[in-house]
C-alpha cells in the first residue's frame, strides 16, 4: 500500500512575515525521515572549510543531500531544518548557501539557535533535517 505525500507550506496573515522559511508545513501521507545533525565532515571524516562558515555550510548541505538520496528523497521533501551556529550574526551567510539547496518559493519550516560550542571546536555549524517522502 502506498500513500501519496501532500505538503502544504503556509505563512498565515495572522503571523509575522517570514524571511526565507515557512511558519507552517502540513504533511499528509508519505514517510517521515529524520536526519541527525550534520557537521562539516566529508565522507572520509575530514573537516571541510576550516575557518570558513560558507564552506562548512556547503559541506553540511552536501551531507544532508547524501542522506536524502539514501532514502530516495531530495530537498523538495524537506519540511524542517534546525540550524545550530556558533555565531548567529552570520546567519545571512548560512541562508545564502541554504538557498542553493532548498526550494525558496516554498522553503521548509526552520529554527536557528546560537550555541557556545559544537562537538568539535573547529565546527561553526550543525544542521538537522526532517523530510516527508512518498512511501
């Protein structure tokens, strides 16, 4: 039995204007996929982008892309992103990279949190993702 995935991205007029994310994503049908926080390591476990937030963010999105592909999904299936960054004032850099991956017309719901430190001192960013795919 297969179910059809239906996603609705909403920014209700009764909520503040959103900038690059959707306030609400309704998912009906399909299969939910949770992707652990990804960090800027390549497939060989080597740091990508030492001292460079944009390069680290690109690697993190490439890791998320690989995880999505492993379950037959892509960024159009992503309904939620959670960003953990060590310097929230640099979110525009993160958004600029993100926009090369996500659908900017119907972007996923998102949260951004500044953290003091990530699992390794040289990491500037970690991103979790939730996707809904067709079963």
